[in-house]
């Protein structure tokens, strides 16, 4: 009987901890800066893989527009992901969040998988921003 009680207690603690951890992670998905800029971290929002790994981003929104995109650590090939950062990120700067959730943006030749993953991350960030700002 005692073993069953201990097991149930441990299970309850684990589940409660998991729920609390999920809440903490959700809160870290978006922060608001003093100047009114919202920064969305897509690490937990989008798991779409590029060629080698996921491609998490920090997407900055101000007055409902994307003002900056930063790449977080990933395992993509630096040469090709550099092309994505140089050629794909700027296509989103100035775009309204509502448009970014459904925009058809051309990817980077030679970096198809990385481009697709970045586009899905931007889409996820824009949707999250619209819902939670």
C-alpha cells in the first residue's frame, strides 16, 4: 500500500512539475521590450527541420510589423544557412504579422530545406505574436 502511495505522490509531483515547466516555457516564447518591440523565440513553437536540424529564430515585431530576424544556434551548414540569412531574412523585414502567417516567400536556391524551416519558423512566430500580444 505504501509503495502505491509513494508512486502516486511521485507521479503527481512529476505531472505538476511538467505542467509548471510548460507554463514557464510558454512565457519565454515572447518578451516585450521597453520600446514596444515584441521578440518571439521559436525554439518551442516550431520543430520543422532544415537539412541537419531545427532552425530556431528570434523574430522582432514592432507596431505589428517584423523589424528584425535573428538566427539562434542550429546545426545547418554555415555556408548555406548564411545564404538564407542574407537573402531570405530581409524579405520578411517590414512585413505585417498578419501577412507573414500566410506569405508565399521564395526560398534560397541550394538551401531548400533550411529555407523551408525558416519560413515555417517565421510563420509560427507571427501567429504566436498575433495571438499573444
